[in-house]
C-alpha cells in the first residue's frame, strides 16, 4: 500500500510538462530521517540527514536523488561503537574542489566527544577523514567553511570548566583535516551555528548567546588566527530569540543573517512564542543597517484562535538575485515551507508555499536551499506526521525541485495570473486625493500602476504580512488567560488563499480627475517581466469644493482601519476635550453623528 501511494504521487507530478525538471517527493525509508543539507550536482542532488544504522545507533546518511526525483543510492556513515551527529543546516559543503562535512562523534564506551571531518570523493565515499580533539570535554561541531587557501574552519560549542558554561568553538585545520589550532571564544554561554569566510579574508560566525536570562542572535568576526575583531548580539530584550539559522555576505560586502524574531509570547513560565521570520543586515564592522520581519497569520478552527508563525532558515544568491527559504503556518494552521525572491532591501518579489504529498500534510519544514544547473532550485527538509498519509515511521525526508520561478508541479503548478483592482467610490470629488485600496496579483513584483489621468504608482512589492482572507484587513487582538498579549491593526497585507492566489492589498493615494462629469478611467498594472493588464473604472466626478477642506484638515485625528467592515477606531489629540464625528456617504448625506470625548473611541459601523 505504501509503495503504491508513492508511485501514484510520482506519476501525477511528472504528467505536467515544464521547461525544467521539477518534483516534490518524500524520500521514503523504513527508518526516520531529519534532513539538514542538500547539494546540487550536474546529475542530481545529494542530501544529508540524521538517522540510525543497522545497530540502532545514531548516525547520518547521504542520499542521491536523480533529476527525476528518484533515489539512486543511500550511504550510511556510522558504526557500532560511536554516535555520529551531522552538523546543522547547510553543513554539507560542495565547492569546486572539495566536498566536506563535519559533525560530532560520541564514543559510547567512554562518553568521550570529538569532531569528525570527512572529505568525500566524487562518489561520496570518504576520501579522507579526521577525528579531532576526542576527549572527555563536552563539545559539538555544527558547521565548517573552506577558505581560499584551502584551510578549513569549524565552529560549534565547547564546555569551559573554569567558567562553567559553553563557549563558541573555533577550529582551524590544514587542507587534509589536521588540526592547526583550537580556540574557545566568549565569556557567556554561546555557540556558533554558521560560518563563512568574508571577502576581506576574515571569518564570520553566526550563532547564539545567552545573557541576563535571555538568548540572542550572536554574530562575531575573527581574523584567520582566531582573534576576535568584533562581536554583536541582536534580539528582543524580554523574549527568547532563537539563533542565527543562515549567514551570507551580500553583494555590497555586508552580511545578512536570518532566523526568527519573537513577535509575541503567551502563557506562564517559558510560555508559547509566536515567531516572525527575520533578516538582519550588518556592515563590515557589525553595525546594524536594517531589520526585516515577515509575519504569517493563521485562522485555526480547533481551537478557535488566530496564530502567527514564520521563520527564515536559509538564504542564497542566484546571480545578483537573493532568495530566502523559510517555514510558516498556512491559512488553516498547517506548517509549510516557502521560497521567496527578495530585493537587496528585503522587499518581497514573490512567495511560493510548499507542502508534501497533498494539502492534508501538516508538520513539515524546508531548511536547506541551493540553486540548480538548470536555473531552478532544490530544497530539502523533513516532516514529522506523514503517518497521516500512510507512511511509517512518520518522520521522513522531503525534497522539492522547482523551476526558476518556484513551480514544483504539486504545490505550485502554474504561475498566478496578472490581476488588478482598485476600489473606487461611484462618486468622487474632482481635484482631490483619496485613500483607496489597490489589489494586485501576478508572478512577480515590483508592480507599477499607471492611470489614464497621468498618475503613476510604482515599485509595489508584496507586503511582509501574510493574512488569510478569513481574517482580512482588521484589528487583531490576541488574548490568553483573559488578558491581551498581542495587538495589530492590519492595514496592508499579502492576502493568502485569495481567489487570485496571493494578493497584495495596499492602500494608495489616488488623485481624482481635474474635471467634473461621468468619466471612464483606465488602470494598467505592469509586472517585473513587462507584462501588463488594463481594467476600466467608470466614476462620477463632482465639484465638491474640497480643496480648502483638505488644506485645513487637522492631522492630529486618526481613523482606522481603512477599509473597515464592522467597526472603526477614532483617535483624537490628547488636548482635545470634546469633538463630534460625522460619517458622510458618497452622495454627501450624513449617515452617522457621534460625540467623542475620549482619546480613543470605538464606533460600530456594521449597519
């Protein structure tokens, strides 16, 4: 039954014809796998995963998947006497001249711990191996990098018995894996998860640091002798911040780190953290240049609640274009992987969500990303509940191959159609500026809008807040235990599960025509590839004499959200003792009058 399920899935995917090979497959095995890395070859893809061997002992495996998505071989690396723990995400490194990986070895007889470093040949058999610093001191090896002069730097964590805490481990070896030196960095609990050599020939490490009862992102830069040049920490001062999941050097010689940001927390004790995906860019001196957050809302039916979760796991360049791989909860709360193309400033050009097998699959993550020789992408991860789809054990490796625009043949079969709509009142005042909503969908931002009146609205990207249409543009008020722990007024968002797919909902300033009368307006949207679509809107333009009103408008008053369905909130300046509000329809009729005397007033507009 299990084999039949996989065969049907494979042929269903391959029945769609694409210019590039694509697939979305569970690499089924009779034992569990947790995938950490994938590398792209000319002939296929090799992924690394943590698993167990024939003795039931923890080890790691390499699997080769051909360009059609079929496994050709599996090689397990382990033995009877030792545990082998592979490194963290993207710790299988494939360079022009070397294929290496690192990890931690634990002697089951003595409990000694050390670092293993493997150099593979073209068939992914071990060509050279090194066991470094195998002794009684606790240590873990999590990642490595190869420098231009063919030296290898390894980072991880080592326990310091004098300080009674774990410190960042940094090891340097020669090209054959012989240790040149080993250093411990820091004075607080910290660890290195990602490591790169920078263009200025120094070493950049990303990980975590625990200080004042809180955990932060940690970035540090050393020279090739292991001397610390600078060290920086980032994060929320009250919540657990996770760690640096990915680290790259940008085209302008700065550094970009990715992970999660604790947007909110509810519950007692450690509580439950709600995460935003997070990017932080720093310059060569470690100074923060900008931070970007990516937020994904879910509307969960059982229990009835609104939830948010998003984390960025990996980043790569393809040419000069930047792509990020992350995970989120979709509109009904199931875990998904996603691939985003973003600008150098972190703005979203497009986003594709991925699930395995079918839409009923739940807990699954994509953690490693590489570009492929045909211009596409390969992404690797795993899932924890594939028993719902008939697989046993439920934890299995998951591999997705897409084309250059993120189509995989299962979750994303075709590109979204270019669409636009602007919500204009039937009657508008001439020579006016009004705030309206533009709705746009298509295959890639930035989008430009051109209106027949001569107005141009350019460089529209997908908002970093993803909201199911079940929630919509509204005021979100999340509570736990009778108290509010998170609030947000959503005025701009990428609406998911929309009739058009993922749809931009963006407030824009619209310049009304300069002459009165019944007019036909032509609105054209153009995407990043030069494709355009035009719609027509008919509006009645009247002379309202609003010019003087706009000039005298008091900017201290605020009304939100806009648009609104059930209620609005009115804020007045703190020094205003009393005011009244009128709601006027497009025909100029007063439909509601209300006295307001407090700084914040809620008004029911449902009727």
